[in-house]
C-alpha cells in the first residue's frame, strides 16, 4: 500500500461544512470557490485510493462519473489536483478606460453601465463596463424610479375613492 503515501491527507479534504454526526462525503458541494473545488478533487482521490469505484465515488459525492474519472487520472499521472491555467479573452478596456469608468461611476452614482459606456464613447459591451465596476465592488446601478403624482392624478384618485364609497369624509 505504498500508493497511499502519495494520497492527499484525508483530513485536509474531508473537512466539509457539515454537522459532526453526518458523513462528510454525503454533503453535496457547491462549486463556488477554488477551495471547494480542490476539496472535492482531493475527496475524489482519497475515496478512489480507498478502493471505491468511479460510480461509487460519484454517487457518494453527488457528482457525475465524468467528473471523477479525469481527476483520478490526473492524480495518477502528475500528483496534481490544480486546474489548468485558462487565459480567457484579451481585455477590451485599457487601464485608463477602467479609471474613467470608475471616476464616472463615482461622479454619477445612479448611472448604469450603458450610460457610462455611452458617455465615455467606449467600443465595448455594457457587460464589460459592468465587470469593471464589479471588480471594485460596485453593483446594481439601476435607481428606483417613482413618478410624482400631478394634481390631475390626485383628483382622479379622490373621485375614484368617492365613487366606491371608500372615503367617509370628503
């Protein structure tokens, strides 16, 4: 069983957020953070190292067999559970554009991403502007709007209430 010496330490991967009386591997993981993804991959390796089949591991963790297979294979080949580097697409805005977006959003806090993009004449989609704002923790830039009631609206409401008998004293 020299192979087990190369397995990740079980205690590092089986520390899941669950109640003490529950079996940690029964907890379904949500893939929101890098730490959770690494924990799940490590748990896959630990369970496979104990002799469980891909199907049993998948069932135990609430994931699919095609998720189990490549991580076990990668562990056997390289002893690495990190994901591959993904470059993503090139940035559409420059550092100067990003500063202008931030400045404009601070000057006019109720302007949305489309308005900021149009004012700065940027050749990007509104989603790119929104992403730059999200990086600095600025979210939900749509102000609530409520039109003011004009005198005609007030008179119409009063007439409606009087017709329906909703007002006791006019």
